[in-house]
């Protein structure tokens, strides 16, 4: 029995899997090749929220992520240079577009 307790850590270590190098982009951080700019997005102010508008804003801003911000919704304060935030009014019309 005593030998079992002495060998148990070695047996458990043999069962452990080796850590592999991450081949996926990190969950947090900036998406390579994407940096948001709002210079070409102001034409969407006043438009109604839709999938087509979302796609067009993402193309115009070069953002990797788009975040809708309806009125009264709390947003995280973390800044991401690859994200565009689209603020909406109660009628789902765009009131402002900002990076971050």
C-alpha cells in the first residue's frame, strides 16, 4: 500500500497531457489586420439597424467586431482598436459610430 502512494504521483503525471502551443488567436486582444476607423462610417448615421448595415459598417470601418449599443444598455469600458460601437436610439436608428 505504501508503494502505491509513492508511485501515485508518477502515475498521475504520466496521464497528464502535454500543453500544446496555441495555434488560435487569443480570446482577448486585437485581431491582426484590423484597426477601426470611423472616417467612412458617418454616412450610416440615421439608418435603421439591419444585417446589411452591419456588414457595410464593418467593411467601411475595417473593424473585426461590431457592437450594437441600444439606449440604456451598459457597455464594458475596455478599449479594442479592432471594434466599432454603433449607438442606437429607441427606434433602432443609428445615432453615433465610434471605435473601441
